[in-house]
C-alpha cells in the first residue's frame, strides 16, 4: 500500500512512508513483558539487546516528516533494534 500510494501521490510532491517499530514497551504490552521468560525470549531476538521505548521512534518520525526527508517516499522504515536481522 505504501509503495502504491507513494507512486500515485509522488507527482503531487506528497510522500508516503511507513514506520515499522519492533518491540516497543507500551501500556498494552507491559504486562506480558513483565513475564521474565517471555521478556528474555524477546530480548534474545533483538541484536541491540534492549526493548524499545516510544522515544526511540521519534528521530525516524521527525526525519520522515521534515524537509530533511523530502526525498524519501515509498519506504518501510524499520525501528526495531535489528530484530529484522534474525
């Protein structure tokens, strides 16, 4: 969908991108991440070795929403601590 919309809207200088966060601690998943065995299993899949926080997505979002990202379109930007490498 991102690539299709980016192609359609590009001629109007509208960029379309997707921010794809990995395991980011939120109120929704906090309880399950308190289970130590599950937490260790997840951490074992993240090369950086820690769970993300909401703030970890801010830089990528600012880039995509700013003039500095004006030539970026049609991408899925992974912010996952390297989890996609496993």
